[in-house]
C-alpha cells in the first residue's frame, strides 16, 4: 500500500492570490525528494532483479522489492520498456563513472583495470544484458551516447594496460565485457543462496589470467565491440 504522496505541490498553493506561487512555476516545479527517492528505489530494485532473474521479471516483484506500491511504479515507468531503458541508462552511466574513477585513482594501468572490473561488478553490470535482446531499442540516441562513453572508457583502460606490457595482447575489449557480465550474473532463477559472495573472488581469478606474460594460448580470436553488437 502506498503511504507517500508524490505530487510536487498541492493544487491549492498555485494561483494568483497573495502568497501563492504562479501557475507556471507550479507546473515546472521539481519533483519532491520523496518522489525522487521512490524512483531511485525502483531503478535499483529492477537492476537487482534483472541480474537475478532476467529482464522479464514481474513488475509487481520490482515494486515489492523497491518497497513502493504498483501505482508508484507505473506513475514513474508506464511500461516495461520505459523501466528497462532507465535501468540500462543508469547502469551504463554509473559504470562509465567507475572507469573514470579507476583511471584517476591508480597510476598502474593494470591496477586501474582491476579496480574498474571489481567496481563494475558492484554496479551489477549484468543488468545490461537486455541490450543484447532483439526487442530492446538499441538505437535510442541517449543510450547510444552512454554506451559509447562506456566503450571508450573501457577501451582506454585496456589500451593503457596493454601498452604498459601489463595486459596480455591476445584479448580484446569485448573479452573483458563478456567475462565481466557472465561472472556477475547468475543463471536466472538460480537456487544458490548467497552466491554473490563469490563474485569478487572469481573476478580476481579472471584478472590474474589477463596479466602478462600470458600463461597459455587462448583458442579462437579476441572478442571485439563489433562482435558484441552483432545480433
């Protein structure tokens, strides 16, 4: 049941009487803090559930985990497509920020890459899997711009580590992103409880395998960003 009002201002406060806000100002008022918090809770809950169960999870479950009523969810996101768009946008933007932070915090290029990989796991980057779905709008200009920012940031991390001789040369940016997504996303509906506690352990094993000199020859060819964009 909803208990939090989300209107930006009561209608009685708008008008031309002394002490009231002009109608135009009321129409453009920013959302109240509690409304913004509800929206953020919905996006966070959806991000978690997309990772755990896939993008087709029931929206009722999203509302329940977010601690809001169904009406609040649909007021913010009228359909699944709108919610999925917001989740992918938020995760992409936040993950790009983690890449930029890693570069600023670490002078060693491989340490920067490692820092980013662990931080991206905490952002639940596995929630980006809907981008690979045939029904997802991959050509949305806003999402394309954010995706390109993320790709450029990760390309920079990989290129710097490789140029410094710290990263094996037979891998591509796509290898990093694919492994990161796979290692941070359990099979939908998996029954293993508490499996998240192993994520950073397994990511470190993956990172150890990326360091130069390479300890084995990889089969096949390096995964590129173009490979990931192909249907």
